[in-house]
C-alpha cells in the first residue's frame, strides 16, 4: 500500500519541518547559552563562596593546614667526637665485666697476694737457714772472731 502524495502535500510538509527546525535550533542555541553561562558560574570561585560559604571556609582551613609548614623544631644535639677504639685488652675486660667476672677477679687477686706473701715467708726462712749455717755469727763484742789464716789476696778468714 503505497500512498501517493501530491506535490502540494510534500511542499507543505517541508515548510512545516523547516519551521520546526528553526524552533528546534533556537531552543538548542538557548540551551547552549544557558549551559555556557552556568559553566562561567561554575568556573568562578565567587559563585561557590556565595552559594556554599561554610564548605568554602572548610576548604580554606584544610588547604592552610596542608600548605603552611609547621613551626620548625629546634633540636639541640651534643656533638661528641669519636674516641679511638680501646686496646683489645681493655675491650675484652669491659666485655667480661659482669658481676661474676668482677667477684672472680677480686678472689683471684687476693689468692695471688696470699701466695706471694707465703712464698716470701718461705724464701725468707730458707735464706735465713742457709745464712746461719754457712757463715759465722757475730760475737758479743762486735768482732767476728780471730783471724786464722790469710787468704790468697791478703784477706783474712775468720773462724769461731
């Protein structure tokens, strides 16, 4: 079923479409101008301050918090010069300086002193015994006795 239209019907339909097209284009242009005006408003910071003052205040506070540096903290440091490392013996002594090590050192020191005193006493006893047995004792008058013979280099030997 084809309907045939007359040329007058076609011309009338075309005029109507052109009128509607002009109205549609005018509506689109009007809408575009409104969109452009809103875009200009949205791009302007004063629009937000007028319409959203508390939100803008909060944004400014946050920006200030993150952008402004904190107060510098003054930290005083004591500069210490490096000391040379201690000799190995001192380092070893410091390393072993525990309570047990300290007590053991004191006991060992006391034992060494006691051993030295005992050895000194024994050596004195031995030396006194050997001196008393091989040499004459002085007499009461301070002389060592009578000379009995002359030595080969002119010295006298004394006997009791």
